[in-house]
């Protein structure tokens, strides 16, 4: 399938002069349970194909499913963290469809009785004024329990994707792994900030669920997957939250599947706004269809139109008994929920003493947890912030992944950053050398001390060499030296630069300054 | 209830991925219609004031602990398949992309 598109797109700003975007987000989260939702097969990622399968998850006749208690518990905890009501009584349902990745020919899911419903998640986005942040409330329609499908490999086609494939090879290790699907209500009122709200929601959801420790939430590995629904409606004035605007009926929506990074969520919303706007302004109508997101080209392409095949003929799953969580259990789970990440952030940022601007940069970089762990490893908060937001953050951006993911990919840890800082505090490295060491760590050369040793980076501790360099520089710059003697202390900067050059950068600038001033009889 | 039409049967056949010839469709319309009308007798049951039931046993919350149990070996699992390749089930090609 080609990843180029012939779809016309309108400029984003132009689209927003005529239209108001409304979004709906569906997020699938694979739970980190040891076993599958309805059988005792293991759920290890990357196991050899079809080694984690049994009669239940292969859908063999007569096999009977039994619900994983941790699956239910996780679903309830997620619902509670999302401020949802928890069903008194609910059932599983069969979602019937024929596709080779689902050997039972139905997916066990929930239909009109989700375990959790009517919640919300407050997300923090940069304020419209550009100063500070503001809260945008995303309403949650439901969170329900279901199971994942198998993985297909398509063989024999020219393109390697499904179309044109001669046959498919299926691994059912993933079939039956517990999934929780979280569905938002239509998100209206975000106006031009819709892409940012979408990204912030998925990010906040990931942080929240991470705090619950229910899933590893790796978007790249598919344990958290996002579908983006988008529609446009006519704009009714400048305020996207006005009653007039909210009263305008919704347009036809497209559903973009498997948008698997925070950045892609933002880009996919933006792209679909531009594409819908082009269709609508040229007098066409938007098709209600599934779209595929292409990470490389940043566009969506048409999947298939909604059709008869979406007639899932849901009915209650007769092989499973209803789930009726007692109110005592629900309250017990509620009282044991961890501190919500948003509150925790507020507390941490207070403890760290960051400015509003610094705080925003830290949030945007997704660096809170890393800084927290770095501080726990012994670094000062400001140093931790400085190092994480420097080269690691820059490289993560270039790679198009979030900082935590990037850190994991290249193997840099909070302990590394704390170690780097300790080398500076101990006087072994100056800032410039520390930057080189950090690059070495990011390039996979090892821990900071190892990199510094290997690259021979070490401040010259020998004061004799430094004093000799200062003498040389003073002798070469009698005019500047006189100025300093005369009280123009700031002129020392020019000499320090030359001393550092003499020392090939391997000197402590503060110490050089002190020696210069002493030699010239001035008090720093 | 409304009569079963030829289109209904064609729709069901397509959902079930069953290829039916025109002649088979005609036969199925008649046969399915008679099956449905036989089963429709249950609609005469007096159900006023009867709660819908989804399970014959009045039980809830049957769960199991999250403990790994032995799976089948891949050989055993794949032995049941008409075809397999590189430890995977080989299935007919999928016609439309999803
Ligand atoms: Zn199984």
C-alpha cells in the first residue's frame, strides 16, 4: 500500500477560519498481567510464535474461558483513576467478525454494559494567552474490558502489506491478552488547539496509567494504541466554547487507526483537519471511513468505508458469568489509588523551585519522572533539569520520540545524569567537558566516568600548570592586565578565555579567574 | 416479524464469509425462513415481569488468579491447522486491508 496520497489539504490556519474541529479518542491499553484475560497462557512479549496458546485462546470447541481477577481489578482501578462510575453489574459480549487474527470468530468484549463509565480526565495544556498553562477537561464515555487479537504476517504480496498477499501467517501469542479500551466523549471547544489537546490527553492518560502500574504503556510496542476520530463543523464565531458553536451539529467523522506516538496523535489530528477542510471547501462530503496513519510521510490514507462488515451482532457472552464488583471492593481499590500525577507534579515542582517557564519546558519535554529519579539519585533539581533538557531532549526531538522513550532506547539513566553532576561537583569536569561526556553516554560509550576516562576528559588539577598559563596570558596582554589592575574586573573574561585556550579547555574557569585576579592584586 | 428476504440471507452469508450461489441463496431463503418461524414460537412465551437472563446459573464473579498455566506446545497447536509455516498458522489471504 502506497504511503503517498493524492488527498488535497488546506492550510491549518485557513481551515480554522471556517471550521471547528471535534475529536473523539479511543485508546487501547494492553494490561501487564502475567496471564491472558480468559486463560492461563503467559503474556510475555517477544516469545516464540504460538508458544503461549491453549484451547481457550485458540477458540477450540468446548474450551471455557474464566476471567483473570487482576484484569478486572486493573479495569476498575483505571476507571476510578479516570473519575468513572463503576458498574454494579456488567457482562461480557461477543463481537462477531471473521478475521484470521481472531480464531474464535468473535472478540470477547463489552457492549452496552462497560465496567466503567461517565468519567473525565483533566489535562494541562499551554494557556491560550501563551502564559502558563490551563486545564482542559476531557470527558470519558466509558472504559471496557476486552482482549487483544493475534498478529499476522503477510506473505507473497508485492507490497508486503495485506493487499496482494497470497496468504497470511498468524501467531496467536497476543490473542487474548487483556485490553482496556478507553473512549472519550466528543471533545469540542478546543478550537485551534485540538491537536495539542489530543496529544496532552494521551500523554496525561499514559502518565495516569503509569502511576497505576497496570501496563508498560509502550506506544512503539503497541501496548498503548490510539485511534483518532475527527470531524469538522461550521465555525460559529471566534469562541470555540460558545453555546452557538456547541449547538452546531457534528460533521461526518473519519477514524484514523493505530496512531502510535504522542507526536503522531498531534500530527494526525492536524492532518485530518486540513484534509477534511479541503474536501468540504471544495463542495465535497467527507466519507465515514477508516484511515491509516503513515508515520513517515505524516499523512493518512483511506482504509475502507464503513460497511456491512461492521455489523458485529453483539450478544451477551454465555460462557462467562456477569461481573458484579462489590461496593466494598471498589472503595478499597479507590482508597489505595496512588497520588494522581497532576498533583504529584505540582508538589514536585514546588519542591524543586522551578520558574513557570522552566516548569513548562520540563512538562513539554516529558522530563518530570526523569528529573525526579535523578534528584533521588543525588543530583540537584536544577542540574537534573539542565542536563535532561539539553542534548538528550534535543536528540529525542530529532528522533521524534518522547524523552523517556529515547532515554530507554539509548540506555541513559537518571543515575548517569546524577553521576555526571557529581563529576562536576567534584571538580573533575567543567560544563563544557560534561557536555562532551553526556554526548558520549548518549552515543552508548558507557557511564559518565567510563566516558570521561576513555575520552581523557579531566580538568587539570595541577595549579602549577594553570598558574603558568595565567602568567603567559598576562604577559601577552599587558593592556588588559592594566585595566584589571585599575579595577575593571570584568575585563578578566578576555583573559580567562585565553587561559582556557592555553589549557586546551581542560581547566576550571572559576579557578583561572581567581588566579588571574590574585596575580593582578584585585579581589574578586 | 418481518419476512426474511434474499438480501438478508446474502448479507448474513457475506458476514459469515460463506460463498452462496444464486441457487443456494434461493434455497437458503426458504429453509432459514422456516427455521425462524419454528423458533419464533418462543415469542409466545409470557415474559411480562420477567427479567432478561444472560446465564442459567444465578452466579457472578467467577474469576481465576493471575497465575500462568501450561500452554500447548506449538507443535500440538499447529497440528490442528490445515497448514502452517515458520511456527505460524497459514490462512487464506485476506481480501481487504484493515
Ligand atoms: Zn490460552
